[in-house]
C-alpha cells in the first residue's frame, strides 16, 4: 500500500465558485430557509440560493479571528455573499471535509494581503499548499475528525 502524502497548491486540486456569489443588503434579503454566508459563517436565512452542493467556504475579508481563521464545510443549498471564497476539491481527488480540516491548520496570516482590513485574495488563496494522502484516506480522515467534532459538541 502506498501511503505517502503529497503537497499540492489549491490551484491544482480545487475549483473556485466565487463567480456565483451574490451579496444582498439586509433590507433586500427575502427571508427563507437557505443559510446566508458571509466571512464568518451564517449571517441570516434567505430564500433562493447561489450554490448547491458540497463546498468549503474561506473568509475573503472581514475575518473576525485571524488565528482561528473562518473555514467552513457546507453541503446543500447555500447563499454566499462576496466576503467568503467558495471552493471545492476535484471529484475523487480531494475530499471537501478533509480540505476544510486541512485548511484550518494553515497559518492564514502568511497569505493575507493589505494593511487595514485583512484580505485573503483569490490569488493568495490558490497558492496555499496542503498536504494530502490518497483520496480514500482523506475520506477516512474527514469522517474521523467529523465524529470527534460531533462528540465534542455533544459534550459541551
């Protein structure tokens, strides 16, 4: 069995779906069941969606904690504004749950540009390297960490 991990830049193993994002001001939002995501997670629930499927959201600007950088695994119908990047791993190549946990270990301040309001622009995001085992191991690791997270949540 071949168990080596390889390092890849996000540009080599993910697709970006930022082009589908649509910001909507609070007053223009139509209330509904779809989570409305910004840089730091769910901000509201709206009608309609911008994305449907399995994705990883990463704060673009306005992150409320640069040391515990906002990265979120999502699955289903969502609405994403222009403050969060939307990416997904290549099918059968990069598991999105694994990707979300891998990104949580990255020191994002290394990739943030600009003074004032910190921004993780798309060019910098796509340069981020992650270490990854083969696809089956990624799925196993993603599910395993997910179980641990669920147990932690249940015991809090």
